[in-house]
C-alpha cells in the first residue's frame, strides 16, 4: 500500500493508495498522528506492515507540522524498510523539511 502524508498545514492529508483522508489536526498532531494513521489503515484492512512506500510533502509549511511529519515518516520508512520519496518524486534516504525560511525561535524569558 502506498502512503502519502502532508502535515504542512493544520489540516493533515493522508492518502492510502487511491483514498484520501483529511484531518483537522491543529495542535493535536504530535499526540494523535499515530492513532490517525492506524485508524485509517484499519479502515482499509491494513496495518503498518502493509505500507510499501511513503511519500511526504516536505514543505514549505508549518515548522512544527513538518518536523513532526518528517520524524514520523523517516522512522516508519526506516523501520519498515520501504522507499521514501519527497513530494517531487525523488527517492531520498531521509526527509529534510523545507521550511522556506529560517525558524522564528523566540529568546527564553529567563
């Protein structure tokens, strides 16, 4: 089963083969992304081991969303030993998010 994931906006997009799912993840992405993936795979009679390749929208987009999504797909591709592609169709060893600008990191308050 081919998987495509886009976490660049508050609406997470998941494609499993020819089916597309949208989830208003907002600030719950890190906490609930794995459950979302598991539930959608189960709806299709599949599990993580059935994923044959992964494509990820690597940006630009939300700094946090891209970091979370990239970490998840990098770990899945490594653990499942499946090919990993960026959204341009390039096979890559790991996804490096494209933030399109420097991170806006505020200084500590103390």
